[in-house]
C-alpha cells in the first residue's frame, strides 16, 4: 500500500510540474501529438464498437426499463465513492458531504443503491468527479490529445487521471483487499467484481448514447475532429462545474451526448 502511495504521489507531482496551465484562456484546445496514431485508433475502436459493444448495448436495451434503471442506480451509487474522494481532493467539502449523504441513504434505504430515495430527500445528484478533473482543478493543463484503444478519447492529464483513479477509488481497494479475496481455483472472484462493475457501467453508458453517437458520426464532416471538440468541451465544463446543455439529472461521463 505504501509503495502504491509513493507511485501515486510521484505521478501527481510530475503531472503538476510538466502540465501546469500557462494559458487559461485556451479552454477547449489541446495539442495534437499523435494524430496519425489517434485517427487509426479511432477507426479500430469504431470497428470494435460495431462488432461487439454496440450489439451488447442494444441487447441491454431489451431489458425492462425498471431493471435498467435499477442497474444504473446501483452502479452510479458505487461510482459516487470515486466522486467523493475527488470532491475532498478538490477541497469541495459541500459536494463531498452531499455525495456522502446520497451514498449512505441510497445504500441503506435504497437497498444497495438500486433505488434513489436520496434525490427525493433533497440530496441533489451532481456530476461525476474523477482524478483527471481534480488535476484540472489543481491547475494542470490538458497536455496532448490522443485516442486510446477501447478507452477512447483522452489527454495527457486525463490519462494520468485514469491511473490516479485506481489509487483514490474506494471500490477498487475494497475489491482488491487480499484479506477479503475469494479465490476459487486460480480465479480471484473479489478482484473480478471491480471489472464487472466497470463493465456494466460502460454498457449502460453505451446503451444510452446509441443514437447520439450515430448522429454525430453521420452528420460530421470529420468525425475525429468533432469527437475531439466534444470531448474537450465536456471535460472543461466538468472541471469548471459549469452547466452542461442537454444533460438530464441522470449524469454519466458523456451521458446524453450533446451533438449539436
């Protein structure tokens, strides 16, 4: 654990040193460092999505709405623990208190988060927070924009944030605790639970954005450029906690993608 903390600290310090924002007016821009690679990766991701992820998302849509809503609530409740950690790191104690309150109520009264009584009790559902956003709040610039296989669009700052999420996500640490792991043969079931949770979240997200992605792809002269612009705007708005147009209260990383 100490070793992980040291690695996490080193990553954070290096990011702050090399990515400190020197031009705060460039809100929605990022350098293209690997454009040829990124365009090729995007085509790979599109092919993979067409062959695997989109069919799974469509199959998920066949499930009754109450089941999908309950699944979304359950996963979002777990995901709120990552938001809580980043609320604290950002110094946003008011949001941290709201997130903690929502988690406590929904986990108990809401039966492990399947239902959302917290919203009816005045605990507002806020946007998700992650370590990439925390780095942005701390002043780190976006760095280079590029596209990762499967994971999709990101920037240097957000890629570091993906690593940082592992260190600050309580769900990850709970499911990777060697003292509570359930091992059957060579299979670590407790560890797998984390990836089941993340995979379910991804499928839920994809199912909600089937039409949005199709519309963006069909109506864009340059889909790569449109996706880049959308991603950078979305991330900056989240860092600033500014209102995001055409978003409903059931928020996700890109949920109900704005393709106008």
